[in-house]
């Protein structure tokens, strides 16, 4: 039994959670619920994310491959959503992110999935690629909270989140886990088909940290609340690691919990965009770790810190 009182329990009790659901659903008439702000009326036609007003779930279950503070001994309760608001040409999950597939779910069904993960003993509910289904998640959460959901929620996002969406999530999400993919807008546009990524991403990270602060772990080492950054090291320093680490250290906190991810492999259309057609070299991994260290970042994920080369 998790003794932590998840943030949304309070908002559910006061009726604020129900109001957030209505507000999120209203925004889908001219949608600005992710960084694209494409303005689609999702009650009439899909947005740029291919979504209307129902979420599609690709898979769900206890996940034991997430960061240690999330997986613990019983796993993180991951729910993988189909489609995405990004178009990364090297996507490692293109089979689910670049089309609509899996199982279309209504709010009742999505709530039942959340509760089933809690029943399995998972330590948290981990929404993977949730930005484009913010309203659908909130509607399901309202039902799940009524039925006793109490686990902390993880917003596991590509980091292209709008302020509209994050305002709706304030006091609901306990653990924000955004990617910081790029420091350069032109590279983001070329590789992920999005505009203004660094500005929108950094604004989102500031807001996430304002809402939840640095990552807090309980006595078991499990995440309870706060910010956890994922940064995928790309070949040719396409991710701009040094700039991103400096941003985190200087504008967020040197105690930001950072996972420097080393699992890049050429996937999907990566062969069309050299140097994405190769894995990063050992020298590039070393450089990324040095960049984090030089910026003053103090909390690297255990698995990445164990791979330090110096
Ligand atoms: S979530 Fe983003 S891409 Fe999807 S409809 Fe809304 S603004 Fe457009």
C-alpha cells in the first residue's frame, strides 16, 4: 500500500478535478493542448496528432525497464498511447507513435486500465506520450479517483507541452518526466517536424518544476513528486547536450534528476538523416557526461552514472 497521498485526491474531493475535465474538453474545440496548438476542432475532425476525442491505447502493464525511482520492485504502471504530437524520423516506437493503432478506449475503459495497474501493485500510473490525449486522461482520472485510484501519476512526455495543458494539470500530476530532445529549433524542425521546440520545451520544463519541484524520493527510493528529465544522446551532438545541461543547472536546479539515455539506435527513417544512421560513439557518450558534470548537474540516474567513463 502506497501511503503517499497523490495530488489529484485533493482536487477530486473539492470538485476541482471535474471542472478541469470540462475545461480540457472545451479546449478541444480549438485545440491547444500540446505545443503544436493546431486549433483543430476535434469534435469535428482529427488534429495534427491524428486524434479526435477518444484515446487509443497501444499497450499497458507493469514496466520494469523504467528508471529505478519509477519501477521499484513491482514496476511502473505504464499506459502507452497510440499516435504522437511529434514526428521524430528516428522514433524508436514508430509502429505505435506514427499511426493510430491499438485499442480505442472511452473514459470508463481507460479508468479501468488505471485501476487494474493499481490492483497489480504498480507504484505509479505512467502515461506514456500523453500530451495529445490530455482531456481523455483527465476524464478517465475523474472516474478512477471516484473508484479509489490513489497512486501518483507520471506525465511521460516528449516535452512539447503547451501552457494550456500544463495549467490544467497543475495539482494533478505528481511526477513530470519530459524529454529535452533538442537545444536547436532548426534541428528539431528537421528531425521531429515541430516548430520552436526549445522555447516551448524549456517553458514547459520551467512550469513543471514550478508545480512539483525537484524529484522527491521516499524511504524506498520511489519517486513521489517532482521533475525527472530524460535526454537522449544523439550522434553528432544533434541533441545539444551541453546547452540543455546548462539550462537545467542555471534556470531550473543543479539538483534536477537527469537520465542521460544511451540507447539510441537507428530506427524508422533514421537512415535518411546521417549521422542518425549510426549509434553514438563512446567519445560522444563521454562528452555528454562531461557536459552534465561541467554544468554542475548533481543527480544523474543511477544507470547512467554507472556508465560514466571518467
Ligand atoms: S493535441 Fe496538439 S496536435 Fe493534437 S489537436 Fe491538440 S494542438 Fe493539435
